[in-house]
């Protein structure tokens, strides 16, 4: 159903838009929204993620519009291609002989994770991820003018924020319905309506004294995507009263998912926001509210200590016993082994599996590969070194160590993070932009 809606929307905006620049903006926005909120939604024909279609159309349209690519960015793209090809050539000639936990085979829900170890070879997954990353980088570079358009960036952030609110409300409503019906399993309905392909959660698990939900997400822990919403809040000059409401609601939605990793993410955000509020804002009302919320979160964490602490200890100690924490730690351990063996260029894109965006990406494309990718983003959407950006970057990198977000490294989530960090604080503050928004509506 979602596939049909997306293709109809694409058809409408393509034939309705007369201005090629407006069309490019619409395609960019659609790709970002589909990537962030419907990443597991594939088309039913060739199983390609839906966000890929507006992304490719954006590239093609920009080429027809004779969009010029920055020379520095173009040089960086060529360097990136070389970096990606080096481990692929090594695989082809049998120069990578160690066995690793591979992306095409691995599954951390099995007991014997060592049985999932294979020697990397060139296959469809490798080729697919190679093409995805190159297409994504072209998409980022060719739309570089959009990142300098403050009016568009303001609209984009507002759209993304609204979708987070829809997701939060949707999770809470689904939780109410599922639990009111005694654990009714709505996953089959969600799979069909949102074109989900091979979801991990096939039922509503009983967690924390209630049945957990995940709405259109493939599994509960995918709620880690709320990290982007928290990054937006971290960049704001001042937290508005409505923001406090949605911060609390995001925590409620986290409870509804039953995801312990999401609860940890929310808790880390609150302490990060507390630091930013004290050192950046310094207003007594902001500090007081933030202090009250942090204290409440501490009591909540203490209340669920018996549920969360064992998982955290299993993850840290990597004890050999049944549980998702053990498997996550194991996959990260094998990812670290790959980094140690092939640190500079990685084992090859689309190969190494680790339940960590940071470790898996390092294992796939290596230190040099990551530096080049980030360099390209910095060329087209520069991020300044200031207090809030540094804190926000540390927050995201820390979260990415324990969150499985690797697919998003070849998708618009990375440019969205750069856009948020690149944006001026004023763009994110509705109160300070009331006059500008009024003039904008008049012009439109």
C-alpha cells in the first residue's frame, strides 16, 4: 500500500512542478522522509528501499538541469571509489582469507554465532551496497545548493519534526489498541500496509509488564531513529514549552516499544541536554525544568534497573549466555577483529556485520573510507566547531556504537545530521522566526 502511495505522489509532483528547483527540493524531502521513517519499506517488485527512487530521480533531474559538481567534491568522490574498490579487488584475488561475521548471512538471534562466520567474497550484497553508497554520495553533492537555502532547510527540519511527532503518537496509540485487545498481533497488517520486507518482530512481545509495539518499524529497537529528533532539540537555542511535551511523549513512546536500547538513548539525551542547558542557555527556568526531568528519568531508570542492568552488564562483559545483549557484543567483537585486521580500507562494503553503525561501517569501508565520506559531506555542508555541535556529534557517535544503523550510512540520514549541525540556531527556533515565516507565507 505504501509503495502505491509513494509512486502516486512521485507521479503528481513530477507532472505538477513546473520549476525544476522546486521539484528537486520535493524529491530531496521525500527521500529524507522515506529514509528516516520508512527505511524497511521496499517495493514489492525488486525489493529496493522506497527512498532510493526519489534519490535516483533527484540525481537524474539535476544532471538534466546541468547542475555543476564542486571540483573538490568530485575529486573526493574519485578517491572514495578507489578506496571502495581496493578491498573488493582483494576479495576477488583471495587476499582476504580470514572468516568474519558477514552481512549477508549473520543473524544475532541464533545461539551459535560462530557458525555464521564466512570468508568475504564478491556477491550481490557487496555490489548493491557499493552502488548505493556511490548513488547516495552523488545525491548529496549534486544537491549542495539546497543546504545553503535557509528557508528550505527550515521547512525540511519542520517536516522531519512533524513526522517524528506522528511516529510518537502512532506508537502510543498502537500500544493502547494492542494492549486493550489483550496483545492483538497487528504485525501482518503493518507488513502489508507499509510494504515491510522481512520484519524481525513478527508479534507483539510482552515486555515491561505490557505488550510492546513498533508501528511501521521493522522491529522495536529501530526506534533509535529518535536520535535525529534529539539532535534537532540539542541545536535549539531554547527549549520551547511544546518541546518539553514532546520530550516526555518520546519517552512514553519508548516505553511502548519495550526497547531497552531506546530507553538508554533517551536517558543519554536527557543528560546531554542537561549539559547543553547549563553551559549554553543558563536560564533558570530552563535549567530547573531540565533538572526536574533528569531527576524523574533517574527514578524511572531505577524502577527498571532489574530489567536494564542485566542487559547492560551482559553487553559490557560479553558473557556467553542467551540474550540479545550477548549477541550484540559478539557481533561488535567480530567487527573489531575485522578493523584490527584491515583498518585502512576495511574488508569491503556490504560484508562485515556488527550491531553497531560505527563498528560495522569501519569494518566495511575502513578508516580512510569514513574520512573521505565525511570529507565530502563537509565540503558541501560545512559544520562549524562550536560547543553545541561538538556535544551533539559526541552524542550521536556514542549512540552509533551500540545502535544498529549501518544501512543508514548509505542513505540520507548522514546528510540530515550534517544539515542539523550546519544550521544556525535561529533556523530551529520558531519564536525567533515568526516574522520571517509570515513574510514567507505572503511571498508564496
